[in-house]
C-alpha cells in the first residue's frame, strides 16, 4: 500500500515529498558543472548524462504541475490521482525554478563546447586541404567527422534542455536555440546510426511539442511588427547553413524579413 503505484516511483515521490528529490537533483547538477572544461575532456559525457537526468526529472515535475493546474488535455494521471498539497506544489514550482536557473549555466557550457568544436573542425578542414594536395587527407577527414558527431550530440542536448519550456515561456532566445539546433541536426546528423546519447525519437518529440508554439511566436512578432526580433532569430538560424569552411560561409547580417504590401501573410 505504501510503495505500490500505477504511476511509477518518481512521480509518486515528487507528488508526495518533492523537496528532497529537487534539492539533490539541483545539487548534483551544480557539482557536475564544477568538472566542466574542454569539449574534448572525458568529463563531458558525465555532464551530459546528468543534464539528461535533470531534464527528465524536470519533465516529471512539469507533468505534475500541469496535472495540478488541470492543463492536461489527455493522458497522464487520472483526475484526483496523485493528490498534492499546496505545500508540495509550491516545492515543485521552486524546484523547477532552481533547475531552470542551473540549465542556463549548462547551456552556457554547451555553447562554449560548440564554439570550440567548430574551431577545431575549421582547423581540421584546413589540414585536410593541405594533406589532400599531398594525397593523404583521411586522418583529417576522420577528425572532422568526429567533431561533427560531438556537435550533433551537444545540439541534441540543447533541445532536451528546452523540452519543458511552455508556450507561455517561449522567448526569442528559446525559439532561436530550438530552430538552430534542429537545423544543425537536419544538416549534419546521420540518423539511425546510434551517434547520439539519447533516443532519436526524443528529438522529434521536442520538435512536435514546440512547433505550434514557435509558429505562434513568429505570428505575434508579425502582428506587433517586431521585425527586429523576427529577423534576428532567422539570421541565427540561417547561420547554421554555413559550412565549416568559413571562406564559403553565408553572411546573414543583411537578411531581413517583413510583410510585403501591408499583408502580414506575405513574408
């Protein structure tokens, strides 16, 4: 009677006594981030593992919060199941807020690693060109492939960190990061090759979870003629289409989008 539950131990614990799990999960993220350094370090895999774990705990917290607020349209616990006291619900909200604040630091390291890997890939590209002239570019090309695989894995974690952002919370930064990572993966990731540290269907789940919210965000920018934010977001997304060869990179600084002839539907 005390441990039997149809909803799994994590949801039950979070519904009944969330403070302990939320506090220790946040502490684990904090301690792991102390180990962060180079993108090629052996500690990267550990940090990404803890980030995945924290994101999935946050998913359970978000589910329970939506359940308590009556926002679950279908699926999830039945009405009245997993009852929560006002104190438990407040602890859930505080725990998620703390995790979201830590995710900002996680995102900062993910961006730092992506920049480092991009620089390494550019250097390997130049080395491959030099070795190609000598008839031996296999080693450099294999390094480029490895850097791209690591970049794809990090972009997948960027998406996972944004999985539980609600449409009401979507901001320019969130939209830009979602679209940039999705664009990068569509261009550089080899699907069904087991290169990611998470199941590939999770990437599609994040996309389907956010796609309507992203479209509505862009529509709001058009309605209020916020073309600066609209353009800035699209410029960052288009930068993902640049090759790692900076000489052939597309300059998106002059890209501008807006309504034509006063019709907001023509952009």
